[in-house]
């Protein structure tokens, strides 16, 4: 047998979808993760709203006309989308797939319903549900924002309970009691996912086959 000088090609990246009920701290966890894991690429959404001062195309959003966004929908080029206050928002499929193909991991922070839509089109993603330490703590976080009426708070809590029931569709669940701990667990999940034999086996078989 001749010595094998070939090495495994760079592994395809992994799409991590992080979601959970409003007020659970998804944005805070993602901001902290951005600092401790700068190699993870954050998914850039597309929108039809006008750019705000200081926003950069391809960094904050991909800015589209309504006609351009509708074409993305018609050609299945968005993993999920929604209309909010008269504008479309969505996750471009091409940006995600090109980044993964380049071997970089992508994280998508999104609401629960949007995450389930992504799972239908991208089931190979890793879906992580962020939980509050308790429902009382979740309500306290919403209340301390100081921006919601009692009626809105009750409505948000009702929706949160319904969303938590959907946790069964996810691969992992993390309790966000401390932001640093939540980030560490996401990093551990990602490391374990990269070590799964199903991701490596096809390449290894090709690799050793070149020796014979």
C-alpha cells in the first residue's frame, strides 16, 4: 500500500437555528456568541423596507424591492418569510447554502414558526430551542422591558406556552439561566455535531478508497 498524502476536504458548514419564545433572550445569547465564536456566520435577512442610516447592504440586510422579494418567494429562494408592518422579511436560501458550502457554520436567530418553516426546507439543520428558567422568569423579563400593557403581556405568555409545546420538533433544548452558560452549550453542541460519523463517513470512505 502506498502512503496516502491526501487530507480530508474542508467539511461542509452546519446551519444552527436558534429560537424560542419572545423574551427568552435569543438576541442577547446571539450577541454574546458573536463575541466568543467569531467564526460563526450570522444569517443576513432580506427585507423590502428602506435602509436606515448606517445600515449596509449584505451586512445588516439584503435590501430588495417588493417585486424582487416576490420573485424570491416564487422561486423558493427564501427558507422562510413573513410580512410585518407592510414589509417582507425572510432568510435567503442562497446566502445560507453558499456559506455552508464554503465550510462555515451559519446561525439563524428566528421565531418559532419561522424555524419550523426552515426545518421543512432544511431538515439537516441543527435546531436549538432556548428556554427560560421558568415561566415566572419569562414573564418578569417581559414586564421589566416596561413597554407592554398587561393585556399584551398576558397574550405574549399565552403564545409562549404554545411555542414551548413545539419544542418536540427541535434537536436540543437549552435553559437560558446565564448567557455565558447558554453560549458554552451551543458551542458544545456544534462541536459534537461536527464529530458525528454521518458527516464524516462518506468523505473518509472516499479518502481511503484513493489509497487502493
